């Protein structure tokens, strides 16, 4: 693979440094404009959201509907819009077999991202998580592909036990995240964990490797300081910001339709603020 651009190399270096100490928020834009605004607010890195992007295209969050090429184009758009490190929500790598995950990872790296995540959700309603050994081999394949590329993007391995409704999500997540760490993942992530005890258990199990925690509607009572005290290194919000925007849009549109009043438009972001930002 060709050498990374100076921009990508710098972003990877910055991203890797963020994982070494402390705790940082990794908010999730869903298009170029939201990426630019989050950089304007001085966040230090960004992550894509597969759901936020899919909804913006009028599509469900599904690898069978949002193609790999669509997602790779989206990654390029976000990387182009910002100078910040970008972590790619690459879902299951758009593949089942480890060798095909590796091939997808090579394509993902070429978009200029500083990191990417691979999850263990199979998309099969009968067996929603890949078999344990297959799941580990998929992370090993992603690790090997990154190493062979010569572009040291950060590999995040995700266990989707909570999101697929596993009856014992903490036990399953602990087992898998430890194995993923041993398989070469740089960062570990179990979206859906919400209880401080569960978060602390995951942090302890994979230490000293960093842990990402998703904060969304189910655990938004947690604060940055609380998660920092639990040893969390990275916090993302997934599709939550996109759904906050959708919530405001839906409420305003419904109000116009149901009441004939346009008062909800008073809460709109100022035109001049956005226009001036994007003029820069």
C-alpha cells in the first residue's frame, strides 16, 4: 500500500496520543457540515456513525442496504471536511470471512481515516454474534491488514452483546473483549453497557488497553468526569447527535402541520452563524 499522506500520518499520531492518557469525547458527525461544526467547537477527534449517515440518506442502518462503497465515500467526505483524526464506524467490515474483512480494512485505510472499528454482529437473527473463534479471527485479520499496510491506524474491536439482546451481555463482552485485545485490537468497545460496575469491569479486564464507552439515551446520566474516574479513555455518542437533530426537526415539522403555527422555527440556529462558519 502507498505511504499515507502527511495529513493522515499527523491525524494518526494525534489520535494515538489521545488514547495514551486521560479521557476524551469522540462525537459523531453524519455529514461534512456537522464535522466542520464539531471541529469549530474544538473537539479533538471525530467518529463516523453508520446510523446517522444511513438516516441522512433515507436508509436503514444495515450493511445490506448501505453498501461498502457508499460508506467508504462517506469516510472520505468526513476526512476531507476536517483536519481532526476520524475514526470510521466500519460495522462488520462488510464481510463475514476474516480474509474478506482484511480486504475491506485495506480499502478503509485508503480513505484517510485515523482509526476504524470492527464489530462482531453477524446480522443473522438466529445467531446475531459471530462464533467466538470466527470473531477473534476477524480481529486478527484486521490487525494483520493494518500492519501489512504500513499505515498504523487504531483498530477498535467491538462486542455487540448488549445491542443484539444477549441474555448475559457483560459476561460475553468480557470474554470477547479480552480475546480481541489479545488478537491485536488497540481499543475495546462494548456499545450498550450503561452501569458503572459493568464499565469498570470492562476497563479492568482489558487494561492497560483503552476502552471506548458509548453514551446515548440509555445512559446519558453519566458524565465525562464519572467516566474518567471509571478509567474510560474514550467516549462516543453514536447516532445520538443525529437523532437529537431529527428530534428537533420532527417536533418543528409536526407543530407546523398540526397547529399551523411557525413558532418552533424560533429555535433555529442563526443563518449568519452557520454561513460565516462555512465561508471559512
